C-alpha cells in the first residue's frame, strides 16, 4: 500500500486505515497558518519540511464556538461530541484517504467541504470518515477552512492592502485546497483531471460559490450541492433564503461595528487581538459574516448566475432531505396558507385538505407544511435543467430511528459516507443497505459523472434518471430506493409558480 509519498513541501507518511487496503494521511498543511500578519490575508504557501512528516493525527479545527459544549444541543448529541477538541486559527489542513498501491494510479478524487453555515464545523467530524469512499476506488480529501469572522471580515484597510483579495478568505482557502489537490494528488494515486467537489449545508453553499467564481474555472470536473438552502426559491416568498451574500458596503459596516465593540480602530490593532476576544464580540453581534460580492472572487451570487447559465461546465448533482428546515405552519392553517401562497392559496389549500384527509387542525397544519430546503434545492435542479445542464437530483427521506426529528438536516451524511456504525441511533439492516448503495451512487458519479452502476454483489442498482425540468421527479432514497413516480401536487404547484417568477433563461447550450 502507498504509505509514504511526496508533496510539494516534503515527504508524508500515512497510517493504515481500519481497512488495511486504505492509507489515511491526516493533517497535511495546504497553506501557511493564517495567524499574525496572515490573519485576513489570502492563504499563503505552506512551508517546506525536512525528512518525513508523520501524518498520523488530524490538525486543529479552525477557530469557532466549541463543539459539544452544550450537551443538550441537537448536533452535540449527533456528532459534535468532543468539547476538548483542539481549536486554533492554525487550521488550514487537509486529510486524504487513498486505496492506491502506488502513485501511478489515476483514481477519481472527491474533495469534501464541510457544513456549518461557514460559521462552524470541521473536516473530520465522525460522520465524514472517507474510508468507505476509498474502498470504492476513490481518493477522498476533506478540507479545513477559515470560518465566521476569521473567514469573512471585510474592511477598507484590507481592501487597500490587497485590492485583488479584499474578502472571502474562507472561500479562498477552499479554492487553495482544491488547487493543492490538483498539484499534488497524483502522488496519492488520484487523477488531477477528475476532481469532484462536494459539500453539504454551508459546504453546499460554498460549492455554489465555487461553481461561479472566476478564480476556480478548470479546477474541478464535477460538483455536488447538498442541502444548500433555497437560493433560487421565489415562491412561496421566504426572503431570508434568497441571498446569503453581502455587498462590500454591508460588509464594511459590519466590520466597523465589530471594531467598535472590540475597542480597536485599525486593522493592525485588530490583528493583535486574541482569537477568543474576536469570536466573543462577533457572537454578540448576532449577525453572521457571510460571502461578499467583492468583484474579485465573487462577482455575482449563484442565484443570479445559475438562471443565466453562468457557471463552470461540470457534471452536477443536487440533493435534499425531506424534513429539513420546515416552513413551520402556525396558528390557523388556512390563514397561514393565505398569507404565504398569494393568488394560488385557494388551490394549495384544496391540495392540503386532500392530503390531510381530515379537518383536524393539526392534520391540516402538517399537510400544509413543507421543507423549504427540499423545495429550494429542487428549484436549483429545475433551474439548472432549464438552462440545459444535465443534473441528478435526489430527496433523502427514510425512517430515521431514535427520536421524532424525521429526515432532518444533515442526517443523510451518515448514509452517504456509510458511517452508520458510528451513530448512536438504532439503525437496522435496511438502513445499512441504503447507506451502502448511496455511497456507491456518489462514488460512481465521481468516477464518470453518472451515478448509476452495480451494487457490491454485482447486481444493478435502481436507475437514477437525470432531473427533467418538465416533471421534477427525484431519485428517492427512502426506505426503498426508486425514482419518484409522481411529484406531490403541493410540491408541483410550488415548482410551477416558482418557474414563472424566475428571470428568462438564455438558450440552452
């Protein structure tokens, strides 16, 4: 097995995985520590080292609120379980799982961008173990990147210092990691011309920005957007989900507010502040710093670029879960529908009553409710299909045991990485069967741009058809796997109305 190999900075040695056929390289620096004078600067080249670097332990996670500090928090129970994890501004490391025996192999590569709203999270959460992907012939890379105030502070002095990189350090970190992979991954048995980037939640949002950034063109061949919110959602009207991007003016105002709260006046003074103080004051703002339209790394929002077909020419997949971020129907359900569905409220209410099968208020509320992210991500797939892009879309919604959370935001990660055995939930045989097949589909997509293929026993898996804008059918990863037979009429109504509210699309390629 390939246990020792070289990078542009020196030799690295990995560990045998749980599967002896896999080698794991942990904590490889892809950039210099973004500390001191490098705080709020673009990622700088990593330093060279002498001898063989033993990559046996993960690097520190990028500075954030301590995972697991609230044992009652939902995700503290799910996977943010370790409040003693090493946290540092020095967090620009990546991890590699490879099945290669030599550096001469050219295996497909997947680069994982973790979620957490670009405010928290880390590259080696327990659900992200890359060994199952590696066992399917994929080189899996997971990436740490700057978060929150460290990843997105935008200030006039930063702009004056480096006009070509005034903001979006988190996204620049991700891009630098992908470019590092492109330059080095052949030594790990990977194919630098077959790179898939994929991310969920905030990581999926990052994938959308990387798809439209002029700085990343040609750096990857495939992209998977998972539960990334509702950027293209126009109907029903949920303005909070329409943007997730700031102008430079807004970002400058946020930095001015933070500097005032910290008692500093200059960038130099801010760079001398300790990380804990910065994060404490940032948390008190109760307004996150997010990607900024800086005219350099980000020239426009994905929700403007996608409908105009201004994104990189790569293979595409979009996914969602059934019960993530429900709209939250409250009070009188009919009044709620009338308030949110405008001129089609009567039509939607009729469908709600049919679905409820009862005039019981609670049943009607449940029937009127919907996952904003499920609708929003279907809309993303719909927009991409309408501009002529081939895109695969799936909805994840099996029975999830252990509580009443349903198919909640992020629960699909246990399945896609096939790491159910690490979860506290009492999964049974059909869950493990689903996880194995989902991992197969994702690995197949990374290999060829088509998720279809054989199961481990050589049998054909259910056929996953590309998304068709005219019918909106999803691949359903439920308790069974199949293409959606008919789109729920409530969903169909929302998709139909949304399509009318989108700007005209250019002629398909």
